[in-house]
C-alpha cells in the first residue's frame, strides 16, 4: 500500500515537472480528458488560421471585383466615348453576363458580412448545400461574363458560327471583258488569281468552269487538261469534257451552209466563178462581182487549174484583207485552189518567189485551216531559212459548199464520247450564233430577223459562239431591246460562261434570258 502511494507521488511529481504552471490539485485530473481538451484547442487554432486565410483570399477577390465594377461604371459615364456599330454589337452580347456578375458581387459582399462558419447562403440554404450551389453558379456566370466573344454574336452561339465565303469577287466579269477585247492572256491571269490556293474564291465552281471555258474557246487543250485535273482535286467532282469551241463552230457553219442544199451548188449560183487559168484581169472581174453581191460571197474554184504569176501578189493581198475583215466567204471547189497553190510552192526550192508561199498561207488562213497553215509555215521556214509567220485567227466566216467541214484536221480535237455538233435549227423560232462576232456584224442580225420573224419567244443557240466583241455586243443589245419592246422575250441558250458574263455586263441579260451551257 505504501508502495502504491509512493508510485502515485512520483508520478504526480513527474507531471508537475512537465507542467510547472499547472496547479498541484489539477495534476490528478484524468489523462484522457487532458488529451481531449488539448486536441480540441489545437483544432480550434487551425480553424482560426484557416478562417484568416479564407478571409484574406475573399477580401482580395472582392477588391478585384469592386475595381472591375468601378471601371465599368466609369466607362459608361465617359462622355468622350463614341458609340460605334462594333461597340454596340459586342456590348449587347455581354449585357446578360455583366448583370449576373454584378448581382453575384452583391451576394458575396452580403455573405462576407456574416460569420463564415454559419454559412448562410443568399437564399438561406445550409452550409454545404449552399456553398456547393453558389460555387457552381458563380463559376458558370464567371465563365459567361469573361468568355471570348465575337462582335455581333450572342453568347453561346460562337461554336455554331459559320462564316460564309463570298460567292465570287467579280473576277468572271472582269475576265469576260478582257476576253471580249481579245486579251486572252489577261483573262486567264485574272481567273488564275481568283483560283489561287489562298484566295477566298479558290473553290468557287463557276470561276473554275469559266477558266475551263476559256481554254476550250482558245483551243488550248494542254492547259485545259492541267486545269481540269486541279479542278477535280479541289472540287472533288469530275471536270467537264474537252471540246474545241472553234472546231464546233466550223462544223456548224458547214451544217448551216449545206442544210438547205439537196446536192452540190450549181455553178450558176455562185457570185463569181474562177476561169481555168486565173490572171490579173480575172481578179478585176472578182472585185466587181463581189461589189454587187450580198452579205455572203459565194466563190467557185472548181474549174481552176493554175494561177498566173501576175495574179499572185494581188490575190495574196485580197486573201489577207478577207482574213482581217468580218466577211462571210462560201467556197466551192476550195480543194482545187489549194492544189494549184501546192504545185506553185515546192519544198526546198528557193528559186520560187516567196509570194507564192505567202499566198498559199493566206488562203489557208481564210479557209480556217490552222493545222495545214502551221505545217506549210514550217516548210517555208526550212526553204528560205527565215522565221515562219505566226497563225492569227481570221475575223471572218468561212464555209465550204462541197459538204466537207472547213476545219477537217481540227476534227481530231474532239474527245471520245464528245457530243456531236448540233446542226442549225430548222424549226421556226430558233437560230444560232456561230464563231467570233466582231464589228457590227449586220448580216448576222439580218439573218436572225429572217429566221425569228414569226416567233413570239425566239431562241438563239450560243453553243458555237466563241467570242463577241463590244461593237457586236452593242448591236446585239439594240436588236434584243427592239424585240423586247415588241413583246418578244429572246432566249440565249448554251452560252459559255465568259460570253454569258459579258452579256450581263453589256445589259443584254436585262432584256433577254441567258442560259449557261451545262457541260
């Protein structure tokens, strides 16, 4: 017993040594209670420190929100601020978010005025539930208030925003004007610039097809193949088939000339017939006969065997003039003319006067035989060791009256499966425009008047119309306007895109309907 008392005494002395500030009577208190009270005091100390940290963070955030509110209020009262359409559109999208943000600032201020551990929410909710709801709501409104915005687009609609590219920038019309002026290279440059990879119209289908129509109109098959390959890659669809508009025009010209004929044209129907040996005096009769002829000159060469040397120079000048003029030539026996000229221009014989070669090339140019011209020009270059003359497209029309198209070698330009050239419409109310129309082209409009006289809604096919210049387009505009004033609605069909765009620029499309070719 004495031993236990001494043990308790020593234990009490040890406790007093560990806690010298405690009263002697408190040393007998229960150890577990002491530990519990000590633990409670440590937890309370941590909670107080946590409260101080939280209050510091909240005060800092509140100060930032208050400064933001003050800046917004100052901006609204700034009399120097000039409203603009951009400000109005961008501010309208943030109005709702800002109003909710200001409301949340007031709620935070009210919450901070309460004891933080009581956790009364703005709507009287309990601590955990109210804090979680307020935190989620605050995060949502904060994201809405400070999200990136697009001027004029409401909040929440940015993800679904679709920016539409412009249809085209007028490049087709500008290229059509250049093409009508004969500037093929300028028209090509404009269209290529519009279809550049970084251009906003780089995937515009009509611009691509206008470029392809340009190559088909100029007969550039190599560039057409390259452009059609790029078109298929960019547009993810097959390109149109190759077709030479010039070859198509030559074929339709022949069809127009031969359709009314039941057989070969009689010699008596020609405006002038060549004698077997054509001399200078025979050319005088030719010029007198053509002076009294109509708009189409019908010449018969079927009896020609040879051309006298004194007629070579004047005939060359006459053919060159015809090629550079808007005349309509109809030849019968044109192969006899070319045969006589071939006999007069033997290859590798420099003793022959060069005027015969020049006459031969002028005749091929008048007859629209570009391939034979190039071959003859090469032989001319080899024979005389001079630069060959370049091919220039003739401005006039030519049709062979022998039932054979004038441009036989060009027939190979048509691709496999290419639709056959449509003959001239024989039914009432339909007509065609063929080739290149330059100048006033009065004979063309007279033909249209004859073919479309009794039609209430005349239709003009432009499938074989290669080009029309400003002068011819002005005359056509007057013709269309006159028919429109009489109650006739003219329809132009199957025009390629450069011609159709030019009709719109000139104003023809304001008085007539213009339909673009589908292929």
